[in-house]
C-alpha cells in the first residue's frame, strides 16, 4: 500500500488478539482470603485456603482500547443487502456483476463503522489441590454507567459452572469458556465496564489457586 497522509481504515476485524489477565489484574473480594503468592520462580497465583468463599473479579475493559466508531469521511459504497455500518461485505460489486440494477446505485453508509474489541472466549487457568471444591461458578456482566442512575448490569454470560470443574489434580488446568454468539459483539458503549466474576467455595480440606484469564479478542482499531 502506497504512503498517504490520510487515515487507513479497514472494515474487517482481526480475530487473533489475545490478552492475559493475571495476578496483577484480578481482584479478590477479600485480600485476606485470596492472597497473591509466589509459589516458585515464574509461578505466581492468587491462593485461596480451605473453608472459604472468594469472588474473583477482572475488568476486561481495563486492559483493552475501545472506540465508538466513525463515519466514512466522504467515502461512498456500492449499495446492496449488507448491513449498513457493519463490517459485513456488500453483496453487489460492479466488477463481478455483469448487468446494472438498483442494488448498484451509489449509496453512502448510513451508520458509524464499528470499531473496538469483541471478547469471543477466554481460558480460565486454575489449580485445585488436596480435594474437590464445594462449588465453582462463573459469570460475565457489562456495567453501563448513566449519570445519577442506578447501576443495572447486563448479563453477558449467565452464572453457572460454564464448563469449569471442581475435581482436584496435581497440576494447573485450563478450561475454555465461549461467550454466547449474540454476545460476541464490539463493546463500544461509553462509561462501561466488562466484568468476569469467578466464585470459588473450598471445603475444609481443599486449596485453590487462580492464575488468570487468557482472553481471545477480535479487534479492529484502525
């Protein structure tokens, strides 16, 4: 692509983004019950003792850039049945359709081109030792702040085990959690946060370590 002083703006996002949210990003609701620990060289985790209930939270939007979207800067497109303002390719293209029809009339885009990030899925990396957990539960919520209004979070992933296991083993385990298809969307709301909550309950003879969340991201910033 030749050099230009103008801005290069693409339609389609890249689905290969990855962000690891670990010990420095995760917040236990009790620093007494969830303690940042150096287990060994290169082995840092938040450790939870026996007979405790701890909720671990991480704000995904703290680690990622958001954009609200932008107009087309006087660009126009050949019309079609694609979704205006989205990254969906248009069906009608003059170089592949032999005859003109009404679908090929020049039509400006009617909505902002969406930018920012989509959280697609994430891996939960944790370790259960000695004995099985009493329970484990995971949820994802988006909080949108409005001036002088009560905070009413929107459920992105309903609370549940969501594939996480309670059985113990000698080494860390990784569980992949996929967001519902209708929630794999660009997070562009102003004054908003996207929270992952993990609730862990240990019995009298079980220990738990949380290493973090490795998030798979689709991003489109330029």
